[in-house]
């Protein structure tokens, strides 16, 4: 489980990005910085490996093939709290 947090220059959790106003000022009601809108998201990962080993020793040398299939499943979102 991994926690992703967005922070501003003062290390405060930042829920929304800055938006420039027509007057030149900045407003903190821009787009959300995380999927949950709270500034903190959690992500879980699942990993699977399948190995097919068709190797053998012939006269002291390894002959054959070895196939490795690896899959990584990321689960982003705020539901892993």
C-alpha cells in the first residue's frame, strides 16, 4: 500500500491547484491534485509471476528456454484507507 500526498511550498497538504485570476492574482480553487480531492490518495499493488522453465544440463551447459511472465496490477483510488 502506498500513500500519495500533494504538498505546496510550505509542506501543507494541497487539495487543489492554483488558478490565475484575470487580475493576475492566484486562487486555490483550481483542479484537484488527487483522485479523492482530499490531497491524499492510497494505491495498492498486486503482482503475479508465472515461470516456465524448460532448461536442462547437456555436457555441463544449460540448454533450453526459460519464460517469465510478470503482471503488475495497480489499484488507484481513495477506497484503500
